[in-house]
C-alpha cells in the first residue's frame, strides 16, 4: 500500500479509536519505497521528534502524521489509569470549545449551557400589540414574539416595529418572564432585517432568538455572526442566546451535529407542524395523533431531539398542539413529552398555559420524596454503602441526580412566582 493511500485511509479511521489504534500498529512502521529528498528527510526527522515527544517512540513519515492526531488527546497515561485512580469526567467549557479541545471520550460531559424555567412558552404574533401586552401578565414562563408564521407577509414590517416597542416599553424581566423573538427563516428576505433591527434597537431587552427551520449547524452560525457584530457595535453587555427550531427532515437528520456545534444555543424546539408537512405525514391536528398509527407518531423525533439536547447541554422543548379546544389532547401530549425528559411545551392559546405549567411542575409529594432520597443516600454513604432503600425501592446515585434535578426545578418555579407577585 503506498504511503498516500495510507494517509487517506487514516483520515477515515480517525473517528473510530479502536480501528485507528489497530491501523496504527499495522502501518505505523511502514516505510515508503521511494527516494526522499533532503526536504523529505528533514520533515521526517521533525515528525519523528514530535511523535516521541508525545510518548510514542515510533518513526513515521509526515504523511502518516494524521494517524497520530488521534493521540494528541490520548497520551499513554490515559490508557493506563491506575485501578486506584479515580477518573474524573472531562467537562467541556462551551465558551471556548474547539475541535482540538474535545477529546471525544466516553467520560466527556457537557454541562447545561443555560438554565431557564421554560414549562410553558406562549406564542404571540408580533402583529397584535394587544396580545403582546396580555402576554406580559400571563402565567407563562416564556414568551416568544413572532415575526414568522403567525404574521402575514404584508404585516412583517409593522410586526417588527411592534416587537421592538414591546421589548423596550414593557418590563418583561420584572414580570418574571424570559422573552424571545422568532425571526423569519434564512430562506426569506425578512430574516436579516429582523436580526439587525431588533438587536440594534432592543437587544439589551432580549433574552434569546428562536431560529426557525434550522437544518445544519451553519444556519445557527449565520444568525449568530450578525448578533455578535451588533452586540460589539452597540456595546451590549448582555449576551443574547439562540434557540433552534427543528422542524424539517434535514434538521432532524442533523440534530446531533447542530447540538454539538459551538454556538450560543440554549434550547431546541420540536416544530411538529412543519415537520409533518415536510415529511408528508398524515395528521389529524397539529401535534395530535393519527388513529391509524399504533402509538405516538412523534415519539421518535421527540426522543432523538431530547437525547441530542441532553448530550450537549441544551434544553429540549416540545412545540404546539393545534386544537386549543381539546385540553385533554394537549395534556396527554405534554405528559408524553415530559416522560421523555422534555422541559416544556408551547402554548398557542392562553388556555394552554396552565395545562403546561401543571404537567411540567413537580408536585409537593414529588419534591418531598426527592428530599428524602437525598437524605437516605447521605445516611447510606456514611455507612459505606453505595445504594439504599426507600419505601421498599432501591435508590442509588442516579436516583440522587434525578432528585436534585426535580428540586432545582421546584426552586426555579418558586423564584419565578415570587418575581410575579
């Protein structure tokens, strides 16, 4: 095998450590049968020194260096941990992460990028100032002012002006609200003006931007490049977050890549209406179930998005349920989402706000049991035990993690209620 083909094969193997390691041992000492110029010999000596410096006493040609890029993050000590040594997870700093910073090992953890209470998210058309004012006093945790689907094309410009005025004139944070704006999609000529006008004129009052129809990581990057420039130009001190609306087959196919890419992303939302339309799915109502499907036809999409979010420190949020005259259907959908680990759901009508808040809030009994779990595990730890029993059921470290998540949610709800009063 010629050395050029070796190098090309190596690049394709780098994503699989086991295969790459095997490849190294097979071809790591390969010698090309070609004559080297003085330049080649110099480069080879330099590469050899670099390999030895990293603890790998193997000589290799410069074109084989791609084999060793895998081991830049895996020095021999990592593979020879003492049995007594306690290996700590590698926690990624999202603010400065690059491809070189990510060791891609199983004990890598991505902490939650931003914690926000998002049980209910009220969608409000920017073209309706009256509805915007009512949203301020609603019980919704989150409000997104819409420039996109809820606004007809002739009203886009006025809706943008209404949103800028509402952000500047209304005290959203004082009312305990997180306020977001859903801009128009990158495939429209409204998008750039949404970002420029709203961030320039009201960016200091804006918490996040909801980006519709995100299909690839570059879609998020495109919006954030504008936001970063405007923040610097205007001297904004608050960093505006972004949220991705996953509502196309392309977006779902790339959901892990979108979540993993370095960005301002805080959350992902499942846009069931457009997702169904793009997939040509047969639906009865937006977000509802087709009786011909044996189960929940949205389960796969919701679960995949949720796993991607939890893997990379994002909040997963469920989208709309179209029939606001069917509270039972909305509640059932919200409960299915909550069972998967989703944190909240859209409300397209004020009547859906309390339904979402109830489903995604822990009950007093659940909070009490969570506190008891933590206490029981503390007692077990004092006795040198790794697990314990509570109410006839085994609890362990995973139980403690779930309990602490629940208690944190309860505390956030209490703080939000205090802000509203």
